[in-house]
């Protein structure tokens, strides 16, 4: 039996405190971004940011502004609300083609929650166009496992469960993408089980990083922003795992490292 079969849905406490914790993280992020506004060291490569289940581009607005402020070219997903439709993958694949053709560069894809599941599948389908993938609380190792939003998915999809989607796709979701990948997760996640948001095997191009914070605040979490700012500097040829800048930060903000 796989590890995914042993996990439980996040606790009610973490779920009920999601909103307040996310609001606090958003407030703290403004100061962090001000400190980075004069550090536009980015190479301008395109960064596609994908929202989570039931979210829209509004949820990633602050993250995309931060990416632009660093000197990169952020792109929204542009398809309205994310209703977890498999057909979105085809549209996103076309979007990847368009961005690559327009810029002539490989694309970093950042996916929040379900958006990260899409990001990994896009990288598997078109690794020649993807520079790297960064996932934020994305349950790619068990999207049909117990979580605190499954009932919403079932309702809006005519009471079809996530496990009812294409079986071959479900089998492929946990498999790693053939590009550098950073999987960010939080043990205080109140929406999805953190155990399902990690690569099963870490190697020289696949890293799991634990941060402290809520699921709804991952896109503005200070630790997450620091990781993204660091990761975007790397290409496939020089990518190395993330290392905190100090032992204190390692101890306080990155428990898994």
C-alpha cells in the first residue's frame, strides 16, 4: 500500500484558521517586497503562474507583481476560474507554445495547489519548452485522496469524484517531470495533506522544501517568495537545490532543510 493511502485530511483547526493566517502572510509580504524592489536582477525570462482550484488570476496577482519586480516576465493563466477541468491542460499546452514562440525562451511554470498539478503535467508533455517547475502545496501524489475541498470538486463536476478522471492520467500524476522541480509544502496546510505535495524521490534536480504557513497564503508567504526569487535565477544547466542564506533562517523557516 502506498504512502498516500495512509494520509488523513488536514485537521479542522488548520482549516478554520486558513483565512486569518493567509491575511497575516499577505500583510507581511508587502514589507518583504519593498526590500526587493531595487533588486531587479532577473533575466526577463517568462514565468507562467497557475492558480489553484476555484481560484482565478486575482489570487496570483501579488505573486506575479513580485516576479515582475524582480525583473522577469510574468504571465497569468487567463482562463477564468479554475474548475479542475482536464481540458485546461490542452489550453495551457497551447499557451506554452504561444509564449515560447513570442519570447524565444524556455518558461518557468509556478503552480499553486491544483495549478502545480497542471504545471508538472505540462513539463512532462513539453520539457523542451519548460525551464523549471515550482509547485506550492500541490497534491500531485494523491489528488483523489482525502482533502478539505473534495466535496466542492464533486459538486461542481456533477458529483463525479477526482478518482473518476482518466485512470492513466491519475497514474501519471505522481511521476516526476523531466525538468528541475521544487515542491514547496507546509505541514500547517489546512486544505490538502502535506504528504501528498512532495516528490517521492529527491535527486539533483528534484527538491522538496517545507515552509511554515497556510495553504491560502502560499503565494505571499515570505519563505515561498524567497525561494522563488532564488530559483528563478537558475537555468536547467546550472540548477542546484535551494539552500537557506543562514543557519537561523534554516532553523526557523525551512524545517525540512
